[in-house]
C-alpha cells in the first residue's frame, strides 16, 4: 500500500511539473490538493487566480481540492496557526507526507520541514535543486501550457503579465530573472498538459497594479513598496 500524501498546489507551472513527476513515480497516493486562498478576495495567494479556475483545475486533474483560507494581511503567527490546524486535519486522515514544487529556496524548505516535523509529517520536494532552465524546457516539451498571472516590477515590466510561457518568453527574460521565477519574479496559471483531463478555459481580463509595503528592518527605514502587476483571468 502506498503512503498517503497531500499535494501543495499553487496552480502554476512548478506545481504542475512536480505533480506530473510525483504521479509518474507512483510512490504516493495523492489524496488531495491543498491551496492557500485569500479569504477576502477568494483568489490564490500571490498568483491572483480566482478560486473558480482553481476548482476547474482540480476537476480536470481528478483530485479532490482543499483550500486553506488566509486573512488578507496575516501575521506570521496567524499563518502558522492556520497551517498547523489544517495539517493536523490532513494528518488525521492518514496523510504523513506533504509534497511541494519548490526548487531551491533553502529558507522556505527549512521552514516547511520544521513546521511539518513539529506535527510528525514529512516534506517531499520532487524538483529540488534541479536546473531551472532544464525544468522549464522539460515543462514545455511535455506539452504543458501556462500563462503569467503576476509579475514583480522589481524584475519584470507590465508587458510580461498575461503572456503565455513559450521559448520566446524564455528568451525575452532579463539575465537576472530565473526562468522558473523561483525568486518571486513571476507567477503562473497552468491550464493544459498531460496530467489534465481537459484544458481549463478562460478569457484574459485587465492587468492591474497593486502595491505592498516592504518589511522594515528598523524604525528608521523609509516607507517603500513592492509593485506587482496582476493579469486577471476570467472563467468561462
């Protein structure tokens, strides 16, 4: 009998490729997808994708969906409490593993592992330390299709929001931008590929600017903001 696992699903390309590899390896029984959703706007955290499209993904993947409802601006302690409560429920259903699409963010991996270990669960990282140029090309060669839903203006301008990722997109990326956006340069929504029963249909809406305050290291720091551009995807 295969061990049960929850899959942490962001809706984007790294999640899709990690899920593809996990299913192909056939080591775990994936009992459900878990996605963090902004409680107020009902959109996927950071990706900005409406929950209706998330539900369509889960239906096409034929895997049950769980959402973790996160307040608009949670403290780290609030987030941890919600996450631990959610994972306790997941563990009570026999899941002892939690699978992520992270590639090389060491601090994030350490945080995930420590939080899961505290409740007796294990983190799994199918894409860990793999070359991101190779991964994005593998993703495209497998027939996956994904669209950029959010860009961080620190790295990319507004024109990249709403673009389908293809070979030309990769060529157009500045040298300081990771091809998988692993440093938070951009986020995506995957709408077709070998793990989907059918493509997810949507229309491209407007691109909107949103700002978020940068964290201060001390009280003398200036008030600065992160600027993000979000391309709205409208469910059909």
